């Protein structure tokens, strides 16, 4: 069964969804729309679909789901509009900027019997799912702790309009945190306690490229955030998200168990490398990836959601998971401000592991849609 969807927002990320739609053949992009009609038409022409106004797209009875690829500040308004039009919603991260808007999205969907899904779906990729398989099989014994580090110097050196990265609802925590927190929750389950600190190195940043090169922009959000996270199973994790790090040799994510350590790949990617070092071993071993989706496969969370709708089963990149991540990020900043440990007000089930051969995937376990 091929589901017909519409895409709202035709920026760079839209190409990945349009491409994987052709490769999976589970959903068809019937129409795209954008605040810039010319950009929507260009994407429609390139990918063999139609450009519509948002009103036309939401009124189309064949479109069952809307993919929300707008900037974060518009996520709530666009998602709520799609739900009120009777469409399921799959959104890019974060689910919303504010908790209240995230709750409103989930409430609207529940009242209308509709589904909400949300990126990132990179945790469904070959690297993190093979890591999940090893952890569940006891390869490192009982998981005890983890570390997760996003360390960078900020996007202003390459992004022509980086202003929004330095406003509330952005910064390294909201921009990159969803990838790292979702990966940790996939491995360890829901976060139950949070401590944090948050600082910023500079009051202004300088645009480094494009027409605005040399222009100064204000920094109005923390740019180096450290969190201490506790999980329901008793595990502890340290998470750092930084735009204030000129260089770093820290790993992306490591999970430490009673019998070994898993070194996980960049959670903003789908593949490896994935490494394992067992207790007593003198060397790391590189683990062969046994799950599909080794390279850019953004949209597999949407495919999983559409298949789950058809079969009446839970989907993995769910609205509940995305809201829990949003809640944890806000709780980190609140814990930092209050200088105490806080408990998030939300909970999300650890997503079920993705099968080695998902029913909706017609490729082979080593297949890499989006490559």
C-alpha cells in the first residue's frame, strides 16, 4: 500500500524525504508547499511532484499525512493546522520550541485519533540499531553509565544566516541535543532526573561567509550546556552540547557496562563506525553493521509510522518520544538556572528495536536507501 503525503517546507532537508519516498515505495509525495512558492515549484519539478498552496495541500483528501519541514519556530502552528485538517503529522526536530506547544500537538492528535511522529530517526539506522542489538544481547553486560558529547565551535563560520542558532529554542542543546538524547533513550530508556549547567563564551558572534560576512549577531541562549542524566534503570550519563569548543577529541557516545564498552557512531548519521571493547581485551573491535540503512535515510521514521498506522501498531519515532526529549532539554536549562536536580514531567517508553528486515523495507539487511 502506498500512502500519499504532503510536505510543508522545501528547504534542503526536503530532498532526502523526496528521494527515500522513491526508494522505499511505501509513500508517495503527492504535493509540496513552501512560504516561497518558487522554491516549492523547483523541488516539485526536480522530483516529479506538484507544488500547491498549504491550503490546497491540507484540503486534498488523498493526502493522509503531512511532513512538517518548516523552521522550529513554525513547527507547532503547522503541525496543529495539519492535525485539524485530519492529517497525520511527521515533523522535523524538535517537536516544538515550547513544552506547551508540544503538549497541544499531542493532545490534538489524541482527540482526533491521529498519529504524530518526529525526527530524528537516525536512531533507526544501521549503526545505532546494531549497537542496540549488542546491548540487548548482553555484549557489555549490564549497562551502568554513558557519555555523549557534541563539541563544536558554532555554525557561523559556514552558515550565511546563523542568527536563529543563537536564539532561545536553539543553541547547541536544541539544535543537536535531539540526536544525542534520542540515541541515549533508545539505548537506556526514559530520563528520570536531570542536573545541569549552562554558559556562553561570547555575547556576539561574527558571520563568516555569504553576503553578511563580518556582521555581528547577538547570542541570546547558552552555547555550552552540560547535563547529568539519570535513567529509570539506574544508569547515569554525562551529556555536553557545545558551540564553544574550538577542538575536541571526545567520543560521540559511549555506553559502559559491567562487561565492556560500546562506542557508538555520530547520532546525526545512520551508519558507523561501531566499536566494542570487552572487559579484559587489549584492543577495540570494529563491529560489522547488521541492520539496514547505512547512509542518509531520513524519512524511515515516517515510513515506520505509516506502516504502524496501517497495522494498528506503535511507531518508533513517536510524538511521545519527541516530547520527552523536548521536556528533558527544557529541564536541563531549568536545572542549570536553579542549580539543583529536577525530574522531567514526562515519560516515554524505550522504542522497540527495529527488525533486521522491517516488513516495509524491500531491500536487504545491508541496503542503504538514501546513499
